[in-house]
C-alpha cells in the first residue's frame, strides 16, 4: 500500500519528481567520477614509472606526463639539459639551502638494448633507470635491498658533489671535431686587468684539421699599454709540439702551457713581438660558484661550444718583457673556453664584474643557410646571466642590442666603433636593462676576403638595473665586450 501511494504521489507531482530524479542523477554521476579518479590515482601510485619521493618533481619542459608514464612517442627525446648544474647549484646549492633539504636526480624507464658478451648479439629490449642511492634515501624513495649493498659509487659522488678538480675537469676540457675541418678552432681565453688603463688578452689556440690533417697551435697575447697603444705577441707551434687533453683543461703549445689543478690554473706563456720576447707565469684562481656551464650548438656541419669556468677570478704571478719584469698580486681576471667550426661565424659577447654581481651575455650568428633564399643565418638565442657569490642568480633572454654613437677604434683605418649600447633582457616577470659606455676599442680586420668583417674588442663601464623575483637590483662596474662590423 505504501509503495502504491508513493508512486501515485510522484505521478501527480511531476515537476517535483523530475527535480528529484535530476538530483539523484547528479549525485550518482559525481560518485562515479570520484571513484574513477580514486582508481586512477591508486593505479598511478602503484605504477613503477611514477613511484618516487620528495615533495617537488622537476620534469623536462613540454613533456606530457602520461606519455612519459606509458613510454609513448612524446616521451622519447626529452631530457633536462645541464642536469648536473641544476642539481649542484640551482636547486641544491647554497642559495636555497634553507628551503631545499635534498635533491635526487633520477632517470626512469629509459629504453636500452642488451647483448650477451660471449655470444652472438641478439639484442633484447629492457627498461632501465638510475638514481643516486644516498639522495634517493634522503627523499624517502630508497629501494629495499635484500642482498648486497646499495651505496654511492665514486661516479655518483662526483655527480652531486664533485671536488674542485672533478668540477673543473668536467667543465673545461678539450674536444675532437666530428670530422677534420680546416675551420675548426678551440681555445682557452684569459683576460686580466693590471690597472685601470692596462690589461691583457691571452689566447691559447688549437686549430685546423684536428687530429689527422694540417693543424697546429698559436699563442696570441694582446697588451693594452698604459699609454693607450696596443701591442701583440705571437708564437706558433706545429702539431707535433701541441698536446691537449680531452679529459681536462691541460694544453701545451710549444713553450706555452695551461695546467689546471684543484680548480687553479697555472699559465705559462712564451711569445715574441716588436718589443722583444714576452714571458708570463701566472696563477689564475676562480672565485667560488662564479662559473657558467657548457653549452653547445649543432646544425649539420656547424658546431659552436662555450663554457665559462671563471666568470670572476684573480691572477697572481710575473710578466717579463725582455729583462724588465712586473709582479702581479690578485688582479681581476676572467677565463672562458670556446670550440667549434668558425667558418663565417660572428658573435655578440660581454663579461663584466660589478660591486656584487658578475654578468655574462652572448649569442652566435652562424653561417648562412644554403637554399634559404634570403641569406638567413643560424642564430643562437641571446642570453644574459647574472651571477653572485652563491652562483647563477637568473638567466634571461633578449633579441637585440641597440648600438649608438660612433668613435674611433685602435687598429681600424676606415670605419668606426660604437660609443655605447644597451639591451633589455626578460624572463617571465623578471626584467633587466644593461647599459654600457665603451671607453676603449681595439679593431682587428678579418683576413678572409669572402668574410668582410672587423672584430671589435671593447673595454667599458656598465650600469645594470631591473627586477628579479620581485626585488629591485642595481649594480655597476667594468668589463670586456665584443662584436663584429661589416667592412
């Protein structure tokens, strides 16, 4: 009887009945969705590809998480560039020591093929991963070992916390070209400022068809004298008097050499010039954390690599010209390392030191693309990075440098150099403006007739201002800057 009364009531009150049915349907739908989400979360929590520890996971930009989990095509070629630098300094460095307790790099689900050593190769596809044991345990994701030990190997320790020798060996070593090429060149570059009106450029250069063709080395030193004149010293060496190391910075070119030990660079330079024989024996010591990791651009036959082991350093030693010697004690210095194929290649570059910050900017114009129709060039992204005593503070992007004014350049018979320039670099909400006054400029005309450029090396003063992470920054100082101009 009650059931009959309930149905008759619903039939009479049709609007109320529809409202009740709608509410019931919505309730059932929400429950189904919640159960599906819960089941998916449980499945993912049990998925070996997603098991981990810690509170924040850093993934390659642009990767699809589901594709990464299932191993789809969208996850095949992703990686985190300069992951060691991120582990040691950006995330795990002193800057965020109060916020970040541990950083654990990991590789998950990489496809490998195995072959038995003592049998004909029948490759088998396997899925492999890798972790640093001590860091995985610190994140709460250490594996349960039933037998044996799971602990950091020497390679693991070098990855997360290298010694100074290991760090600078990793940063600063020589390379072999993909194939012999007469336009290949690789060099150590140092500069040092001995007074406000005197400085030196030192280049230890290896070039040519390395290692099995016509190649050799050159020691090139440029001295800006206190009276404003520039003088050059050179010494060439054939291939049999050049040795370089693909595992560290060590290099010998005839009677000149570079040796890196525990992060310190011992330089010996021997060269001749119009005023006699020059001898330099220096110890260059990088300031802690003031380095920029290696970057390399590749496109067909074009290769351009760059690293800055010492964005800010000090130099101590002796410089002798003939019988007259001068001793130096902890004067400001800088060191970078370049390698690549330099056929029809130019660049924008600058490095400077202020009262609290060091800055570095740069970008490469590669050779023109064949068949482009418009003479378009291969161009690397222009960057500006700011570095302090704790390491890299921020890396920003810019797309142009605004050169202004004209002035005479030493060594240039015709043409002029800029008086000043400025650039605006941004990244998200961060924005920085750099303005430079070029006080002194040295021009070098390029020898190739098909590449009509002259190379400008400028010494100038900079002003920097902007906002980073919501904070206003400002600094000023001096530095070296380079660009090219058409003849």
